[in-house]
C-alpha cells in the first residue's frame, strides 16, 4: 500500500478515489491535488511511479489534513465553549448548533 499523510491508501482503486481515504480530502480536493502534481486521475495507485507518489505527497503536505485538521476543529469547538457563545453552549449540551429543529 502507498502511504500518504500517514494513511495507507488502497492500491487497487483509482488515485482520485484513494486520496479521499485521507481525512480532509474530498473528491474535488483530490482532483486539484492530482492536477497540481501532473498525475492522471485514471491511474491506479499500484501503477504510480515513485516520482509521482513523491509529487502527490508534496502537494498533500501543503494541505491541512488528518491530525492537524482534527486538532484545529476540536480547538475551535473548545474555544467556543470557553467564551460561552451560543454555539459553544449548544456544543456543551450536545444539542444542534446550526439551527436544526430539536
């Protein structure tokens, strides 16, 4: 398996789909990453060369993914709770935050 951003991505799938296994990268982000790295979306992970994998890794390193993204999200929620904003109170009580019905 190829390892990108600390995640083993599946070898048998297309690269654009395999990149979505990384937290913080969806299909659109994966397409942007591949275009920046000059790699075809139709290529299978097992057919990638080491050079192509290296270029993909470099581009992904510029994105905030996995642990960094999760940490930032949790810190934002904790900050909202500490300042006792409306959204923070809703988070603390485990209620819907963005206006959904209860």
